[in-house]
């Protein structure tokens, strides 16, 4: 069945207005990653420091903590997986749980800056590698598997952030 794309540039279906997803899968992966990275960053936009730190669930999950955690995820799944450097060497917490811990020095500005830096560090590490390149820093796996994992992580945490942000904004007077 030949279905038309839903918009001229989405390329979702063969015969649509834009290129098929597989024409430049790497560009599509990079675009999706950057889209989700931007959504995570935007989850803190316009919030007060108290709102960003507000605990609304029993776990350590807060909006500020989520952005701090995805900074860790960037460091682990791009930096460590591609370079083989230790978590200590790349300045990442020892465990995923610790990546949610907020310190007094953590502010919206500092956490957003650290996230932007981690994302900026990730891009050149993968830029010259094909998707089927084997990376070995966290055990052997193809680069496309790192991309798939990162997209799953970011999509999941964007959903968490969306719900938490909705709760925070609904509580405003």
C-alpha cells in the first residue's frame, strides 16, 4: 500500500513528500536526538529554582534531577561507550541513581549548562563513525544500538518531565 506522508517533510511513508527514513538514517537519528535533547532542556524553561527542585513523586525524580540524569546518560552512552574512559574520568556520578541527587550548588543555569556541554561533547565523538561501527567502551555493540538506547532514554525522560512540569505549572496560583 502506498501511503502519503502526513506533511511534505516528514518522510514517514514511501511516496511521501520527503525522503524516506532510511535515505539518511543517520541524519534522522541525529535530528531525533537533538529534538529530544531540546525538549529536556526546555522542561526547565520559566521555572523557579524551587519549582525545578520540587519533589512530586516518591523517588528522587524532579525536573532539575531529570536534566541532571540525562546529562549522566549522555556521558555514559556516548562518552564512555565510545572512549572507554571511566565514569570518574568523565566527571559522571558512579551510579544512575546518584545522577538524580541535587546539591545546593545545582541551579537551573548550571544543570542546563552541564547538559549542553555533555551534548556538545557527544556530537564529535560519533560524527565520523558509521552506524554499524562497533564501539567497545561499555562492551561491544554497534553505534546504532547506542542511538536506539539514547532515543529510548530521552523519550522516556521527556515523558516524565512533561508530566512533572504539568503538575508544577498547575500548582501555580
